[in-house]
C-alpha cells in the first residue's frame, strides 16, 4: 500500500480536528493536538509496513553410503535444485551467489511460442 504526503496530511488533519472537537480543549493545547495527530499517523504507518521476509540458506555436507562427500544448499530447509557438488569451494561460491541474488529460483524466459493445430 502506497500512501502519499497529501493523504498523510489529510489523515493528520482529521485526527487533529477530532481532538480539537473536544469541548474541554483549550487554545494552548493546539500544538499538543497537532503533535499527537502526527505521532498517531507515524505510528500507524510504521505498523502498516509489511514485515521483511527473511530466508535461511544452509551449506550442507552429506556423506553417502559409499563414503563420498557431497555438498548442497538448502533454503529454508528445502533443497535448492542443482546445488549438489563434491567440491566444497564450488558449493561455497554457489551459496554466495544465491545470497547476493536474493533468489534461488531459476530465471526462465519464454523466447518463442508456436501454436499449431493438433
């Protein structure tokens, strides 16, 4: 959800007017009401922000029944396809690339589509 400055100011004004509509409010409390309205809107904006998604990447070492050592990468506990290798340095490099690209999903582009009658 995107909120522009104009919408924020309108919301602050509505809250301010609501606070000032209290018959017990005195003229000296105007700035307090403006500050309170601004603080409420800032708090609402902060609470409305979506949580930051985090991913856990793990470098896994697995020894198979023949004694061969394999390295692979898991993302959030799930195997990352095509990440198995017997070379530790290669696995570490792959892990660094995955973390820096922020995605473990392959990028697939359809270059051409041909439709035919069956």
